[in-house]
C-alpha cells in the first residue's frame, strides 16, 4: 500500500477489526462446511454437510453474525459478510475472520476487503513454498483507511447501490449459464452407451498437451510489466468464460524460457489453486500468451473432443464431479492438479453431436458478449467507486 493515497488516517487493520479465532467445538449431527472453493465475493456457492468426527481437517472456523471473512490465498478475492444463517456454518481455515469493533462498520470492512488496494497489499504479504497465503502475522501488517462513522455510513450507502447493479448483472449471467446447463443435460445427460476414456487420451498427440506452471522461483509477480507477452491467471477464468482483466505481461526475452507454458486458441483452462474448478475455452483470436501455476491448460484433439463439450463436461457432468469428490475424500475441492485431471473419465459422444452443442454455446456466447460489455462497465464503475471511496474522494 506504499502508493495508496487517502484523505483518511491509515491505521493497522487489527486495531479496529481484530481476528476472530474461535475454533469448532464438538457438535452433534450435521453442519454445513464452507471451503474457500465454496465462496465468491459476497456469496456462498457451495457447501458440504459434515459431522464432527469425520470433518475435513480445515473445517475449523466458527463465525458470528456481522463477521467479515476473506480468503488468505494469494491472487484470490473471496469475501463474505456473515449473517444469521451463515453464522451457523463451519468455515475453512483458508479464511481469515475479522470482527469489527465499535470504531468501524462491518459493511465498510467488507467493502475494503473487496478493493484492489486491500488485495494488492494482501498479496504482497503472502508467503509459502507452493500456494502462497497470508498468515496471521502478515495480517498484522495490513492497514485500513478509517473515516468517521458518519462518513463510513455514507460510503456504505453509495457502495450498496453500486453493488446492487452488479448483482442484477450477475443474475442475468446466471440465467444464461442455466440455459447451457439444461442444453448439456438434454443432449448428453441420459446416454450410457458412449465409450468412456481418460482426459489424457483425448489431447493433442504431442508432449505437454496437458500442462501447468511455471512453479516456485521460476516466475515472480514482481517480474510482471504492462507490455509484452500476456500472463493469464485465475481472474481471466473465474467466470467460467475467458475475460481479459488486469494487465500482466512478461518481457519477450523472459518469455523465451517459458514457451512450454504457452496457451493456444481453443485450449481448455482449469483453475487448480485458490478458486478451483473454474473452466474456460480460450477465444479464436487469443494472442500468444502463457499460463501460471494456478492453471492447468489442455490442448485437445479436436477430431475426438470439441473444446466446448469438454468445457461443459468439467462444469456440468455429475459423473466427473463424483470422481473428483472421491479423489478428495468427499470434501469440497480445494485444489486440483494435472495428475488428477489426466485420469478423469469422460464420455465421448459422436463428434457431430459435440459440434452441434458447441454451435449452440457459441451462439449463446454472442449474446453474452453484449452482456459482458455491460458487466465490464458496471465493474469499472464499482471499482472506481471503491477506489474513490477509500481515497476520500466521493
């Protein structure tokens, strides 16, 4: 946050919103468990009923109403505002939980956690050998702008209005996704005669057709610049369709070392860290670009599997989802890898049927493209409002 300018005092986050550290106590029956994969910004999208004895090891966070949660993982924006219902759930230790003091409104805290300024600061403090995340000691170094309570109330009212526009846009997108889901099940959901094969058997006949990385010390966020070869991340895939988001590039000379991680047009990309299990097909006009360790990229043999059919299979096929649940011992997935993906069994319908489905999806996408432009304008407005609000410029 070194470059963040604000008219308000910048104070340590934990001075006004200390960490809530309650752990799960023994309970009878079942309770719903929310992993980081089961959340987005402001919304719980999945959960698992668990008992105390057989609960996942990470199912160990209790919350109270008006607590605010954010995902600890680097490059992952997931924020929840606990209400009466969700305060009965158990949450993953992948979340940090802050409890607002009398000096700060919980909803003001929630909006700060969704801001680019907060998430940039959080990411800079993340540590770890593989999947980086912020620790409690790292959170001690985070700061927050703190206007008077009356000003906080005014800011929250303005941001509530802007967020309501985002919700309406998201609801329209969800209805479009529901149409594709229904079409997939109508065309492919009742057939058992088609042969099944592993994902690794329907890719291009070349090395590295399924790839992930670079890993570890090969590539650092500090190396990204604003011009050069684009570097794709979770944010480009998180909506289950490809979208350009923030600019992240490598110099051309640096990219020469990473050409094995190139992403091609009509590749499948799956998120395997942070927000896991999101999938997209890359566009026909995708320029030369590369992936990161958070993604698994698949180049399919298009004479066997249409990319849009495989995309929908990853998203909608219950048989595939059951396979991943078995692999992860019944818990909500918190991370896939290329080995898991290679071995997943999928049905192979006739290619002509797959292509018919793909044509319907692409027609739907043409409508979504119009919606996306509207969503981009709304998101730009929202982010501008956030930035101006916390800078003291509203």
